[in-house]
């Protein structure tokens, strides 16, 4: 823990750590949801969808890395067991029981919309009282906004294809 780095946080550090661990749980669940979705997805435009899902899985894992680094910088501990992901998550987990491409896309769009709300709220809560967490949340939010748009564009292409 960097003492000066922690001292400049003008908020209850434990509150910030709770927000961060909740986001950390979301990122792991999002990673797994994308990773598994890419394995099982079926239907038209499957190859394009798999490529996008795999890219997003890699991004979610990178987000988990960014969030855990910030937790450690603030003197906290990232959740120590996967079981705790379900106790802390904001956005939950949708299992790809229906592997049809439209279902997988819709499930992940829902997840991205939740992630956008979570990071938007985090940015509002920490504000400039914790500029390092703020900057991390802005960077992740930019990715989540891009993810939502990528998936919605794929869904639109699929709708066009299936109306023919
Ligand atoms: Fe993410
Ligand atoms: Fe995402
Ligand atoms: Mg993408």
C-alpha cells in the first residue's frame, strides 16, 4: 500500500474498496460469460460473433486486472474465492443455456448495459476525490460503451439477414 497515495483519497476508502470489489466480481463473471458464449454459440454469422465475443472476453479479463490493481493500491484485497463473485456482483451472470446467436448477443448486451450503469455510478460517486479510481473507471466505461455498440450492431446485421 502506498501511504500518500491512499491518504489523498478524500472518501471513505472502505466504501471505494467495496465499489471496486463489486465491479471486480462483475468483470470475472462477464469474462466467463463471454468466454463460454464464444465456445457454444450457434446460428448465422457465428464466426463474426465468436471473434467479437473472444475480444470482449479478453477486455473483461483486462478490466479485472485493472480493478484488482486499484484494490491492492488502496490496501484492500480482491475477493479471494469465486463463490464471493455471486455475493458481490451488481450485474450477475446469464448462463448460455440457449446457445442461439441472438440469445447470446441479447444476454451480453444486457450485461454491458449493467456494466455501463455500474461504472457511470462509480465515476459519479468517487469524482475528483479519488482521481486514480475515477480515471480507471472512465477507461473501463469507454470499453463497455464500445462493447454494447459492437453487440447491438451485430444483432442489427443478424435481423437484416434473417428478414431476407
Ligand atoms: Fe468490463
Ligand atoms: Fe464489456
Ligand atoms: Mg469489440
